[in-house]
C-alpha cells in the first residue's frame, strides 16, 4: 500500500492519530491514559484505520501541531494581541489567522508543556548537552516523577550541579523560557521523528496497546470487538493477553512458570476462569499447585490493579521468552508446526 501523500485531506481525529503514531508507543500510551473512554475508542479506530503515512504528510501534521502549541504558549504569555503579532511576523497574516482560528477555544499551557507527556529517556536525549542552568529550568516545570528519572540518568558530576541550581532558582524571564522551549521543541521533533517514515495501521495500534495498562487494553479491545470484530481479531492475533495462556503448549507453560514468582502467579490467577487455572495447575508439581490453591483460598479480596499488574508481569515473561525463541505462541494465521 502506498503511503498517504502530503496533500491528503485529514479530519481532526486523523491528525491526532498521526501525532500519536509519531510520538511512538511509549509516549502514545501516556496520551491514552489521559483520554476519556469515548475519545480512546475513537482514536483507536483512527490509528488502526490509517495506512502507511508519507514522511511529508507526517511532517505537515507535526508542523501544524507545533504551530498550535507555540500559539497556545504565546496566548498564555502575552494574550491574543501579542500572539497575533508574533505569529504574523513568523508565518504571515493569513497563516497566523489560520493558527489562531484553530485556537478559538485555546487551552492555557504552562512552560515546557510539550515535555510533560514525553518519555524521560527522550527528554534526557535532548537535554544531556545543555547547560546545567537550562537543565534545572526544564526540570522545574516537569512532573516530579519524570524530573526524578531524568536526574537519575544524568552523569554523577552533573546531578549535584543541576540540583543546586534547581534549589537556588528564582524567576526566569518569559523570553528566555520561550527561546529555550523553541530550541528543545526542534530537538525533540528530530528525536521523535526518527524511524517513523511510514507508520500507522494495526501494527502501530498493537505497539501502543503493548505499553498501556491492562484496564486500558481491555477497554480498547472490547470496544473494537463491538465496532469491528474483524479488526479486533487481527489485533488479537498480534497480541498476547494473560488469558491466552491456555493457547500455550504444556512445555511452554512449564518454561514460563520457571521464571514467574509464585506470589505474582497466585495474584494473577485471582478471579480467572477455571480453564485458565487448570491449565496452569496441570503444569505444576502437585505440591506447588496445592500451595497456589491455598494462597488463592485464603488471599481474600485483591485490588483489580494488583491482579492486572501481576498478569502484566507474567505476560512480559511470555513475550520475552517468545522474542528469545524459547517458546512459540500460537496466533491466528500461523503455520502449523511440523514435529
């Protein structure tokens, strides 16, 4: 299938889908966490329906996204008149009006907002060679968890320098912040654009689903099942869910169980269907199976999030073993095995 050309007419949802794809699976999954269920459903279908995207079209959409983000910042810093003045100088009157029309219901954004939903490793890539004062300024506007991950990954000699400057930081002129934002956005754009010349479709959706939490994954798959059973089947063929463990042969399950913590296994089986539990128990020693059954019996109520976390750990083991070629996961359309 030929990539969609640069002059393709896109809806707003399609543009958002392209931005999510360009961000990559990890950052895209973070965006999904902040969507309403109905928004998640609509965006999922758009991502799955997109064919390959030409680099020109992707860049065009990202440029529009960038212009919108910058315009929002100008609106926040200096109001409509200031934003119009700056945009007219940068883009010309006609283009400035187009951008401002898109922002008729502008949302105020804080400095470095474009970094707040970006993976810490990508942020590290774009700030690693910056001056400690610049790094400290950026960290001051990031969520604490993200800032902590960035600091932890900095060289030891730079960590204390950045920490000191962060502690002593007072006020920074808006024009300085805007200049640093512009530089970082250009750098980040180069990072997130790598390896996405052609993207989209079911594979892109599966990559995103592989990074979201279990609840989000289930919600999306159930919605796909209702709206497009064929598409849902195709997505499932490329994925592996915890309950799909029944599709593994006995040898593979035994291999997985060697690498799974017993406590995680007991929690993961909480509330699971009988066929899933029996598939696991038959591939354990009698004593080990009895221990897990006793744990389940006396465990009491367990938070859904804990069960999902335990299941994700086991699925991660399965996917790791599959990637290593240690086990084979049967999927729809796979060739039969020859003994």
